[in-house]
């Protein structure tokens, strides 16, 4: 990778980028952050942040720690911590999360299930 980051591959801080010309079909699981600028269809599960860029197009069931959407998503989204819908987002599907931010100019059609974050006792 250009830039030579100091974090090891697959370690904390690692980011996988799905480029604009890349199209993925199937099940994608990851332990690191993913940025989608291309197309992805199927299932997507990660225990980190998922960012869907303005040119990103996802038709999948999504499960992640945090989801930031600026592109298009068709499918249900489950985020343990937070979902952020940026201006220009097009989301059709149900969401389940502890917190949600919907910016002006975002389109969302579906149901919202707000969950309680786990609190240690």
C-alpha cells in the first residue's frame, strides 16, 4: 500500500477499501474497518466501522459496530453502536442500532429499532 502506514496488516487501524471499479458478490466478513466506494451485494459482517462512500452501492444485509452511509444501501442494517446517514444517502431497509443520525438531504425508507447499549453493572 502506498503511504506505508505503521500498523500491521489486519491489526488495529487497518482499513480495507473497495474501490469504485470493484464489484463484490457474496458474503464478506472482516475484523477491520471497510470503506465501500464500489458495489457490494450479498451479506456483510464486521466488528468495526463500515463506511459507504458517496459512490458506494450496497445491496446486502449489513451488520457492523458502526455504519456511516453517504451512498446507496438496499437491505437491513444492524449497527451495535451508531448509524449515520449523510446528506445524499439513499437507504431502503430496516435499521437496528443504539443511535442514529440522519442529516438533511438523506433519504430513508424503512423501520427503526433503537436498542439499549449494554451497560456494565
